[in-house]
C-alpha cells in the first residue's frame, strides 16, 4: 500500500517536469549590466522650443555680479564702490517694447532717493554712490533728473540778466567783476607786486593784474579788510603756484591737487593764524560725508563732495560784530540751545542733511567739488547739483515757512578742475525742483593774479555766509527773534 502511493507521487512529479520548457534563459542572462559612470557634467534638461514663450514670461531676475571698486585706475574719484549692473529680466525687456509698466525687483527702496543699484532713468544701469561717474555717465544722469518730481536741472549762468533772482544777479555780478580783474586787491599790495615782477627771472607778471585790480579809495580798501579770512602775502601765493605747476607737469591725480594745492590755499584764506585761530567761517574735508536718506529727493542719486565751507556759532566771539550778526552774538548760549533743539529734530543729530560728525554743531553752507586737470566738469557739476538738492530739502523741512526759502534766494557752490576755479549757484523752484546755474570761472592757480582772484571770491563767499546766510538761518531755521 505504501509502495503504491509512493509510485503514484513519483509519476505525478515526472509528469509535471515533462511540461516545463527546456529553452528557458540562463540565470546570467537576466542580470542587467550596470551603466558606466560618466565623468561629463550633467546639464539641466532644456525645454522644447515650443516652451520658450512660457520661459520668457517667467521673468526670472538674473543674479547680480559681485560689487567691484569703481575706477581702480582712476585715483581722482571721490571714494566710492561701484554698484552691480543688473541685466533686465526678459519680462521687463518685453514690457519696455510693448509700453507696459515694468515691475520693480530688488530690495525695497529706502526713504528719499534711489538705491545704489537703482537708476534715475528708464535704463537698468545703476548709479554709483559718489563721484566716480565717468563724464558720459554723469551727463546721462543729469539729462534725466529733471523728470523726477524733486529732481534737478542745469542752466548756463550767463547771461546774468536771465537769472530770476535779483539777489543772485547782484551776487554773480560782483564775482564777474573780480574775475575780470576789477577792484579785488588792496592798494597797499601794488608796490610789492610791481617790484617782484620787475626782478630778473620773476615768476609773476604785473600786467596779469590789469589796470583796475587795485582799489582806488580808502572806503574800498576798508571794505576789503573787513571781509572774513586773510589775504596771504605774495610769497605764500607763489608757493601755491609752484606746487600747482608741478602737479600739472606730472599729470598728478586729484588727491595730489587736493593735498598740495586746494587744501593749503583754502587754509591760507580761512584759517590763517593772523586772521583768527578759530574762524567763524571755516572749511573741512567732506569726502566721507554721505547724505542722509531723509533728505535725498526721490529719484536723485547719492553723491559726495570734497569740501564743505561752514560756520560755527560757538566761535561767534571771534568775529567782527556786524548787524544783524551782532544781535545773534549777544546771546550765544541761547543760539546754541536752539541749535541743539534742531539737532534733535533732524534725524542726523547735526544741523545738516548728513550725519557727518565733524559738523555736529556747525551748519554747512558751500559745497566744493574738485577734479584733476583735464578730468572734465560733468561729474563735478552732478555732485554739486545733487548736494544742493539735499540742502534745499533739508532747509524746507525745518524752515518756519516755505516762503523763507524765497528770502534766502540761492545757495552758492565752488567747482574746481585743475587750475580753474568756478562759481555755481542753485535756486529752489516753485515746482519743487532744484535749478543749478553753472558755471562762472573766476580764478586760476597758475598765476599770481589768478590766485588772488580766488582769494577775493572765497572771502566774498565767507562774508555772505557770515552776514546773510547765518542771520537767515538763525531767524527761519532756529527761530531766533531779532525784535526782542
């Protein structure tokens, strides 16, 4: 019985085995061969041509390049970092062709002017933070600033009759007379200069002064002597000329001109020990003074200048008492208290549109921008112009009334290129824009007559700061009452 069952089982197994296909693949045939490792870079999958339109519409901003120092080979620019230039996304380029408004990318704009990587025009080229713009870039910005609500526009300063402000017309005419060689030298200097010019190998030509340079009346000479500052002797002037001519011969950079010529000349006028050890009207290097965002008008780029001419109310005891200036000086402690009250309101802790600590209690008035010989004036004009826009916005924000700015009428500035010194001015217009009147050459540092004309104009500006701007500032910005 047991053997019969076992035989049946074996028969079933044999029958099952006979049904199996004898041509099945070998085991190694089922093993997949591993894919060889490729050392080539793997690229992201590219969309088909039919998907290109959708990619264009994605408007993916490009990554900006790493910021680089601007003008590494140009030592003449006021220190700055050149912002990255960002190529417009595809969508922006399409929208500019179709006329629709582009979207803004990047960080949210700060109060006041444009960011460093934001342009004032419809292009996507960024503006630099200071005076490192090339002449072509500066002129391009200047031509678009009039489109901004609080922008700026440039006009030729001549003919003088076109100037809308009588105060500015009279001011410019005085500078023109000085530039033309009329009545800017004391009579007491005539003999010394004539004698020096007659010496063998003299570095001075008396004929450069002209026949009307020396004042002819005692009253005129007294008026010159009462101006702030100092009239340096001929020897000091000739030293300035020697330095300037050396820098011209070696094509020196802007820093050389500033340290060897401009700074010593300004110091000899405004800081000479024989005039006053601590003058009421003074100057300072301003290359690190940035405008505060609160006072940068919308659309106006951020820039810096080289020097500020300012006044220091704490030094009022060092000056000549001239009405209404004398009234202000009668109570200097009251004036300084008012000045500190202003500092608490400005957001800069200074009476200026900048946090520059050097002028913590000293209002800046005249901006001075310098360029080396042959650098061109467009960059300097842009820097002076936008700083005037900052100044006007600051004064408007803190004046007792908007009409007070009409009483002031204008702000002066000085543009220097190599040997040449020029006068500029600005006025705030009713539409909120700043009109810049530029520029009137008034002196040069390659001749004694030219240097003395520079000295005369700088002293004239210092007199205006002392006798006109300071009383106006005390009345309309600080709120000092002259009638009490």
